[in-house]
């Protein structure tokens, strides 16, 4: 079974020749970062799905006729999608920036 150090998705790159950097077998910061990345990816998918549902519901109600229930579905889907996507996008960029910074510093 491969260890975390062998996992290419962790973004670890070899240190430059003039730097001797020892990575611990289990880095809790990178583990937490990967956990946040998984949650943001899920929130992104669900958030965009909510927007897709809102668009499809709007197209359906535009063709058939607006009702109170469909309007509530559209507004609810847009609100839930916004609540999920706003922090997920920001956290996703933060995780990517932290990984990039680690690679640039040779960690």
C-alpha cells in the first residue's frame, strides 16, 4: 500500500540540490489541505448543480407557466447554489495557492 509521500496528488516535488528538505511521513497541514480541497470540490459540484436546476426549472416554467412552487424552487436553488459556491471558490483558490507556494519553496 503506497504511503502519502508516494501520492502525486499531494503536489510534493523534489527539493533543489542546494536544499535538503525532509518531508515528514504524514504532514497534517497537507492532509487538512487535501480534506478542504475535497470538500470544496463537492461544494462546487453541488452549487453548480443547483444553478443548473434553477435554469432548467426556469425554462420549464417559462414554457408551461409560472406557479408559486416553481418560483420557490428557482429562488431556493439560486440561494443554495450561491451559499455553496461563494466560499468554495475562494477556498479552492486558497488551497491551490498554498500548494503552488509549497512547490516554489521546494517543500
